[in-house]
C-alpha cells in the first residue's frame, strides 16, 4: 500500500512550489492538484525558459508522469485550453498524461464577472482577488448550484449552463454591473470541446487504485496555508482549504494515506492582495527584496508586498499541516543584507504572544531576532558544503524553533539550483 506525499506552501502563496514539484517529480509516478484554480501561477524554469502553469499539475514536463486535476480544483476552460495549447507548442503531449476529475467544478465567464462586481462593491476593503472567478465558483459549489466537469458529457449541459448563467445575470444586475458574458462564451465552449478530448475520470477511484498499486503520488497544493479559507486571515483569504486536510477532500484520500508533508517557505515573506502582514517592510528594505527577488505576481503581475520571515505564522502553518520536512526557497535574495531579521513573537496590546490574534484589525508589533547576513551571492550553489556559515546558523535556528528539518534549499529558479541536506 502506497502513501500520498503532500507539498504545500506555508506562507501566503508564491513560495516556489512549481519549481520544487518539478524537482521532486522524478521521484513520483503521479502528481495531483487538489484545490484552487487559475488564481495559482506555478513557475518552472529550465533550459533558461520560464513556464507558468495555472491549472495543470507541475509534473507535465516529466515524460511518463501522470498529472491529475482533482475534484477540489476549479477549472476555467478558457485558461485550461490556453495552457494545453502552449504546452503542445513545447512538444508536451498531454493526451496520455493529463486526467481531469469529473467532480472538479467549472468556472463560468459569469463567475469572473461576479468576482469583479463583488470586489468593486467592497471598495477599500477589497480582498485583492486575482479576479479569476474563484470565490463565486466555490460559492456555487457549496451552494449546490455549480457545474462540474462530468456535466459536460451530459446531453443537457447547455441548458444547465444557461440556467446558471441567467441566475448570475440577475445577481449582476443587483450589482449594477455591466455584463459582457456573451463575448467570452464562444471561447469558453471551445475550451469545453477541447476538454472532452482529454481523460475525464472518477479521480478518487483512480488515485486510490494507484495507492493500492504502491504508485508514488505527490499532491501539489496551490496558494498558501495563510490563505486557507478556515485558518487564513479571513476574509482576506482564498476560497479553498489550502492546508494538508484539503488534499483529503480535494482528492478523496483517507488521512492515514498521507505520508510526507513537505512544507515550503521563502527565507523571507511575501503577500499579494490585502490583509494583515505583521512583518511587512513598507520601506527601502522591502523594495530591495522585491527587486532582487523579482517579487511580482506570476498570474497578475502585481508587485508583491515583502517582509521578514515570520516564525509565529510559520509555526502555525507547520502545526496545521503536520509538516515533516521543510523546504526553504530564495535565501539567495538576502545575499546583500548585513542584518536579517526574523519575527519570533508578536507584541499585542502590550503583551508578548506566540499566537496569531483572531481579530485581523489588532495591531501587531513583531518581536525580532537579528541575524548577521552572509553577504555573499549564493545563487546557483550546488552543495551544502558551499553554504556560508551565517546561512547555516539561520537555517539551524529555524529548525530548532519549528522542530522540523530543512531538507531542501532552493538557491535559484532553475532545476539545478537545488541543494539537498541530509
Ligand atoms: P482569489 O483566490 O483569486 O479570490 O484571491 C484571494 C486572495 O488570495 C488575494 O489576496 C490573492 O492575491 C491571493 N491569492 C490567490 N491565489 C494566489 C496565489 O496563487 N499566490 C499568491 N496569492 C494568491
């Protein structure tokens, strides 16, 4: 009997999951996405070409690897079709390797409009959504109104589509939103036609069969634990369970089938969109991290907010996920900082705490521990023996505080820029 390993982000997304999954893929037969949708942008770089995947799992560049889009994912057929076409141009044949769950929900053009209308109505308190229709699609899922991938095989699919679209139009009218749905419908239905050419499956059965056959399976998370619908800084979150438990519901696997949980985090923190960010550096230091780290959204191009590593938040994410191995990305970005800070506690209402406060409006003052920077360019380093002593000290402190080993360190965007630590 096999186990399912899980790789997920421990911060606010953009931790570098795409690259790490791509590096780990040779160890796996199956890669499965379990939640989120095209709000994700998983960047992979090899042969000096950058690829961004939004819906398709990051195992597609490894021949022989099976890639599953699980039931917990929401799919926009327009975006999926674009991804399929651009991968085909690169010679990647997905007909055999891509499998799509019948139970995954579809993002309609009207879901995207509802997302835009809802955000516009929020004014200053907007979430900062990627506007891909994620929230409204999950709302229809839990509201029991949604359209699922399996429905595209039914004879009355068009009728069901029109029913839901018209319902959305009523809501859009209440928002006074000028709708343009019909403009996108041709492309959307072309995407649906393309999806019919791929393997549409009962993914929960298939994954459990793979487990029984002792196939090696990696579940690939999207976004990050601090954007989880239940445990993130609500309402500034995404609409799915991004934590480890989301892999059980998003793929149909039992908790005791979970093996390793790889938790990936940046050596500092970033966040796109609104919401609390206690260690944010809204100053020249933050700007320097943004420029050196190319911290601009892979999906939206928006500048990411940057700040120091937050151990209070990291420990929270490790607790929620049961992380067994840590993976640190981008310490190379901090190579020119004389002093590097890490938040080890929060000061809230004059008291020190190691917990995240419930009320997102509570002012938080991070309590920092300072580290001497390594002041060296470590990008592209290949061996753990080459790493500067100061960085080792930084890593060992994180291990000591979290109780979890840092097993992999990524020091550049390419596959080869990856150091494995025993
Ligand atoms: P939505 O899921 O597109 O509605 O966005 C909700 C919040 O999550 C916003 O703050 C987004 O910026 C953020 N978000 C959504 N997807 C990602 C991601 O893949 N990486 C980082 N942030 C994300």
